[in-house]
């Protein structure tokens, strides 16, 4: 009877929940249907239009260029406008002066935090901590929504294996499994459990699809790959974000199968909507429809029709929909149904955000003054940043530094608060960011003497430095000669106990339209580092970067390297926390670092050739290798050191035979063999040894981030099922094929223990 009652209770709960959901959907459908019956064609087309806000100042919205269009119902939303006061002014026009009083949606590139800026996404991914990543998105949503914004163009989930691409900084690296977990965490953080709450915002998954696979790593360039590769290697994070309930999707600039994404019906309708069940709205990237003219698909009318018929709902900035769809409809080249469907999806997004119930729900002045850049948020950002840093090398345990003594801080990134937030930090107040110089002085305390010299400019090429320091992130180029700057640095270095060299890229050396053909540290900085090393003093290279760099010389010569990416508004304090040992670094790389640019693209989960080079070998004629460099990466995927050390036992399997629908357990004992408490990311990989199509040499299938006190051991257990072994075969069926497998567990993708099992 107890079992019966429990089952009955569960049944009633499920049915009641389903009924409530149905009632909510029915209510929304009825509201939107009634509204759309009142809308003119022009008003429907207006909902499909998403212009940029321009320079609207508080109190002057009604006299701005876009005010008339809003009043006429020709705008569905705006982006790149912030603050409650400005947004409320604009929303007031829409809901008090337009005929149907339809509220606007307000979007912004809230990429890795709002005013409280977290590490760039590539750095954030190196924490391998999904709860922490979700919290960063939750804080970003709270702050952005408190400032009037209800839609973010994030997460960017493009798989990237080419370090030349600047937007690698904006994603989560090279792996589809890890990228999928992060995509889900970000969507959950932004949207929460209830979009109608005024501190959640609509997520927008981008860029659909394959943007990270552009040729030559050159932004906006061509993409070409097989559908097998799409489904098995690139689609997973997009689908994971859709499955997590993302409310919107953004098209990518590149072509897919020869058709630009914004006109690709197979991609936007067949895959996204029919196969994956996405029912949210699709928005283009900035002027993506207009740009299809240059792709060679036709004039603005033609490409606008193609985009609408492909399944695009909202046109960002280009106004192709606004200016051509009415005529296209009269010519019979598009249908009223296609316009109505796009309009409906946009209205549904606004309804789910609660904008029809209260258009000003995101315009609470009190929230804007109490929930943005708070001490609690800054503390979280500082802690998160410290966990994103990756210790690449630490010979002779130079790190952590002792508090006290003399430290020479040298380099163009040493006192560069404006650059700490990295690319895509559009809401940040750079004056409030913490530089490394400030952080070292604050955390080092009064007994630590910090001397500073710039030592070198970012690069010898002043024009390149200008291109690399845009958007208010100048490094204040020093007009003195390189020799003078170097002598000044060496003078303070000679007086120090240890040298901290803050080198690498500036914030805008990565990001959109910041591709690089040379991914080394600029030569003038290399010369500075070489001179500092010649002093014989201990040198710590603090590496700022938005991408994997080719660091072969630095790795061979610098005794200690801490990669700090761009850690956000609290970066300086966070770096000091790690340098002084208050925090033990635990970050692990999510993109492979090459030895040189000629190895790019390089990634761990590659496939074998028919003539593979044996691991650890180089050179062998008539094998797949280079004449001048080994196949090995400089630093492999999943790599990262700690101030302590970890030992892994052999893997124990509960069974060597995995039956369909069942599971096996794989466990290792991990022991902290050092003298400090630390965190370790335990990584599980598999290899399908025989398949109907060729399979990667390794695939990440699980990971756990654990904390171990000095001397402590923990048993780490993974459960493996046939679901973990599935892939898309040549017919694009998602299958697990019986046969022999290898299972690997270790500290990175290269240094692993292994064991075999069979799938029955």
C-alpha cells in the first residue's frame, strides 16, 4: 500500500505539473494569437528588426533617431544600450506611444560578466568547475538585469582548434564533451529556473554553426567539413545548450555546405528545429543577412528572403527584413505564414521574459544601485579567476613567492588595469579593475618591496600596438627607445630577489577580428625576457593571453610560467593570490598549446592516419610527422600543474565486459603526495578501437574536480555505460558499436593510466 501511495503521489505530481505547464502555454498562445490578429503587416515586420541603440542619452530617447521607428512599431528590440534610466526611457516610447504597446527586448554582449567581469570564457573553461561557471553566469544575469538588460548574446559554444582565431578566447576550447557541459551550465546560470523572474535573462547560443572551424583561423572566413564531423565533433555543445532550454540561437557568419548559415535551411530548420526540437527564436549576427550579398547569393531582397525561409526570425542591424519583406510578400516569394511564425517566436520570447505583464520589470533603479559590482560579486570573481590560471611550469619550486623581500615587476602588462578584463568586457569600468602591480602591493603586504618598470612596449610595431589596444585599452605606449626601456628594467631587476615578468598579449590581441598568423610573444618582449633571464635571478613569467601561444623557447628557458589569461576585473588580486601561494593553482588547459604555429590546428582527439607515428617517437620516414618538429604539443589538453603533486593508482574496473543497458565502474585512487592542500581534475577518456568509421585516438567522457589535503587519498569512481560510447555513424545514426575499447584516467590527456574493456 505504501508503494502504491507513493506511485500515485508521483503520478499526480507529474500530471499536475504537466497540466500547469499546458495551461501556461495555452495562456501564452491565446495572448499572442489575439495580439497578432491586431497587428498590421508593418508591425509584424517591425518585430523582426533589431537595430543597435546608437548614442541615446538619458532623457533624450524621444528625440533620438530610432524613436520614430519605435513609435511606429518598426523595432522589436535594441542592443548595446545600458542603464535602467536609458532603457526605461526607450521602453516608455514602445509601451506608451506605439499603437499596440508591444514592449522591446534589450540585448547586450554580456559574455563573461557584466560590470563584475570574470575571466575570459577560455580561461573560465580551464576551471573545469561547472558549478563555478554557472555561478559566474548567474551573477552576470543578476547584474545585467539590474541594469535593464534581459537578453545576452552568450554563451559562445563554438569548438575551436585553431589558436590563430581570435575568438578562441570567447569559447570553451577544443573538446565537444567539456564544451557541452559548460554550455549547459552557462544557459542555466543566465536563465535560471524561471525566465519571468526579473533577475534572469534570455541566453543566446552562438554561433550556429561551425564558426570555430574557419579556414586559416581568419575571422569570418569559409568553413567546410563533412556532416560526420559536424555531428561527431562540432554540433554537441550547440545541442547541449538547446537541450538545456536556451531561449534563442544566433546564426554564424560562415557558410555551411556552401550556404551561409543565415540562409541555410538545412541547418536552421532541419537540424535545429526538427532534429533538436528547438522552439525559441533565431537571430542573425551583426548584419549577417546583408553580408550574404558579398558571399554571392544575390541582392538584399534575395538574401532577406533566403534568411526568412531558412528559419531566421530576427535581423540584427541590417534592416533587410524591415525594408524588403513587404515587397517580397506581394511578389509571392515569401509567405504570410513565414512572417507570422518569425513574429510569433519573438513575441513568445518577450512573453516568457514577463515583458507583457510588466514592461518595466527590468527597470528597478534600486536594483541597479545595490546589485551591480557588489563586494560579494567581486569576491566571487577574484576566487574564480584564481582557479582559472594554469601553472605551465615551476622548476625548482620558484612559486609560490614568499611575502617579504624585493620583487621586480617588469613588463608591458604589469600595470595595465584596462587590459585585465580582456576582450568583450563592454560594461566594465576599467578604472575599477585591479592591475597586477596593485595586486602584488596589496597582497604582498608592507614587508614586500615591489619595484616596477615597463621594460618594453607591447610590440615594436606601433601600428600593430594601436590595432591591439582598441576600445579604451591602450597600454600607454612609451616613446622612449627599446634600449632605454630595457636598461631601466635591468636596473631594478639587479636589486631584486625575484623577477616577475608580465608579458604576452594585450586584451584586444584576441577576440572578434583579432586573428593572428604569428602566435608567439612579440619579439621585443622576448628580448626583454631573455635579458631578465641573463641576470641569473629567479624569473616567473606571468603570461597574459587570450589563446594558446607558441611558447617553445619560453618553456625551455623560463623556470616558472603561470598562464593567467585575462582574469577579469579582480585579476590583479587573483594573480597575487596564486603567486604568493594563498591559492594553489588548479586550472587545466582546454586547448592544446602547439610548439609552433605550423602544427596548428592541433588537438588531442585527433584521428590516426594509416601511417601513424608511434607516441614519443620522432622522426621516421614515411610516417605522418614533420621534418623539423615532433608531433607532440608543447602542453597537451587537460594539462596544468599545482604547488603540490598527485599520484594515480592503476585503474580498477568492476567488469571488463560492458553489456548494453548496463554499466561498469572505473576507479582510481588519487593521492596528494606533496606538502600542500590542492585540487586536481581527474579526467576520463575512452578509445573505440574498431568502428564502422574511423574514431579518435582519445575522447573525453568524464571528469571530476576533487580537493585533497596534503597526504590525503581519495578513490575516484566513474560510471561508464553504452550511452557514453555512442557516435554518429556514416548514416548519421547515433549508435554504440560492440567491440574492444580502451579506457584512460589521468591528470591530462597525455599522462594517463589505461585499461581495456569490451562492449557486448
